[in-house]
C-alpha cells in the first residue's frame, strides 16, 4: 500500500469504519473512497468534504483521461464524465462556501 492508502486506512479507522474484506487491502479504491465520501456528506462539515475531495480524489482527472483513451463502452464513458463533473462542481462549490475554514484531514 502506498502513502495514500495507508493514510486513508488511518482516516477510516479514526472514523470508526472498516473496509470490507474484498477491498480491505485497497482503501484507496474508487468504490471505497466514494462510499466514504457519502458518509462525509451525511455526518461531516463541508470543509472536511472539500478537503477530502481535493486531497483524495485529485486523481480522478487522470482516471477520466486514461479511461477515455481506452474507448470504453458508452455507459462507462458517461460514468467517467459524470464523476468528473461531480468532483469539479463540488470542489468549486465547497471552495466558495468554505474558504478560510479548517479541516480534520
């Protein structure tokens, strides 16, 4: 596990969460990160959500670029675009609403 995965494992543990067995060795897997993000939307403040998106979903543009280069089926190409739009719009929204606030991450 790289630095990001180790860090995310610690963050999940501090939040009282455990990664399910099939993905236990991959705490930075997209599915796990998005599920954690959904928990943040439910229980955390916007500044923590924004920090998580900026620091842990910063690789999404590269995923989209490489995914599109692989000429995915239209369904998956659309999901990649939607994910990119979501991440970018949330970064903008959260930066505007939470400038100057501190975060737990």
